[in-house]
């Protein structure tokens, strides 16, 4: 609860002053806590910023991944764009900070963290393009992936920085139409798999079973008694000693998917079990 308080209050200050101009002293005063209490939760201001990045990017990554893996082909592109912009709009204060300040404020570790999430997003988009268009975009899917990322970035600026009234349905339908036209009529590829590989994040995107177990153990300690906590305990047992059928594992992951504190672990477990 204290970490959550610090994150919420710090974001208020970051939104007004920016990352660099906000000190730990200002954050603790705004929270009404001591510096000692702050450092019990976060080792530094950079670690706090990283926690905020994780919170925002986890939400977007998990929601998009779920949409791509659980939406029928006819609705997939619409739900993909809708989820992207709805999440950005919900977290517009932090999205504005990321877009405005990362180029001159972030250190290398924070940049690498953003590159990691960006790579996850690219992989999800490529999976979606294969589902939507298959062989039709075999030569152009990397160009199309970058076009989709360009749409996301450009249109996010409009309502994050300029407060343009947002008709999310109209925006989504417009981008679905544009994306379909590009997929159908683009014939000259520029980006290749080899070229894209040059930009791959150096951070290892594969999370091991031991890392997942470590995250599970910490999450179980934090959770109150609930269906989600019981599901986490059963999933922990499953990782330590395989006993359940895939349908039961899938059901346990579904139990925790919508809990705000369990979204990321549900994403990691779905990837681990290839659901």
C-alpha cells in the first residue's frame, strides 16, 4: 500500500514538474512520509520511475496480448487499436511524461526497459498480422508493423498533448480501414527480418520458471485471502510439480487475469505455458 501511495503521489508531481525537476525530498513531503520510508520501498528515484513504467506498460502489454490471443479474426484489429488507445487515455498523465521526457531524462537502464516492452509489442503485432493476413503480407509484414506503431504514436500525441476530443470508436474504425488498405496494397517492402533484428532489445525477453516462481512467491505474500491468492498458490504448486491438466491451468490463470496486481504474472504464465 505504501509503494502504491508513493507511486500515485510521485506521478502527481512528475506530471506538474517533470522527472528531472522532482526530488525525492519533494516526493516524501507530498506523501507525508520520511525519506527512510521512501527508501524502504524504492532504492532511488530511478527505481520509482521504473516501477511506474512497469505499471503502465504491463497494463498495455497484457491487455493487448490477451486481445490478440482471444479475439476472433473479424474483430481483432478493431479491438487491438481500441485497447491501445483506451489504455493510453486512461493513463494519459504518465503517457504524456513518457512521450515528452524519455529522450533527455532517462538513463540507459530505463531506456532498455522501454525497449524491452517495445519488443514485446512488436512481437504481438507480428502475431496479429499473421492471424489477419497470413501469406498476403509475408514480404511486407515488418513494414506494416512499423506503420501500425506509427499510427499508435502519432494519434496518441493528439489526445495526450492537445486534448482533442476523443471519439474512440471513430478513431479505431479509421485506423482499421487504413491498416487494411496498407495490408492489401503495399507491394514494395523495405524492412526485413534481418534489419529488424538489428534493433532487438539486448534484454532477455524469456522469463525462466525460477523467475516466475520468485514473482509468484512475492505476489502471494502481498495478497489478501481471496480466489486470486488461492489460484496463485495452486499455480505455484503446478510450476514446482506438474500435476494439473492444461484446461485447469488455463482456468487458474483466468482467475487472476483481471486482478490489477496479477496482470503481469498472468501474462508471464500464459507465455510460459504457450496459452
